[in-house]
C-alpha cells in the first residue's frame, strides 16, 4: 500500500504530519510493502481557495491513502473519486500514524470533517 502524508519538511518517517493538505509544502509517500519513502513537492500549493487539484499536488503519484490533519471538501471528494481513502492524522509523526493506520485506528475523513474556509476555521 502506498500512503501519502502531507508534511512541512521531509524527515522520512520521523516527519511531522502537516495540518492542511492544500498548503502543505511537500508530501512523503511510504510504500508499506517495501518500506521505501519518496518525497514530492506540492505542485499545486498556490491554488485559490476551493480550487485544489490534489492529484496535481502530489505530482500524479499513484497512492492508496492519504493522511493529513485537515483537507477541503473539494480535495477530499476528488481523492475519493480516484479511490483514494483520506484519514485524519491523530499522532504527530508519519511513523506513529502508520502504526495506527495498520491497526485500523485512524479515522477516515468525511465531508462533514473538512475545512470550510480558513476565515471560519478548519476542523484541525
């Protein structure tokens, strides 16, 4: 399984999970089958609010799941339509969240838990 994590800075599996998908500086993708990690700069960071293109943001990388502190409804729906599950980070690092994901202890994000605009505050 390939799991993508929004991060401020690539520090491998010790990276802290970033609080918002669209404005994350980069992403770390962990392939749980071979324990390899790759890093991708956010290629859609300068989008206008509500116009996030999550597949472009991750550079078209094939992923199975995404773990993040928060995400907009449009990005969530686009990812879900591609068969990508989105989970809310409940721990600080990639490593901790991976453990929780394998134990099925990370909550899957729903449209009701998404960010509704930064002026109103996000759910993270």
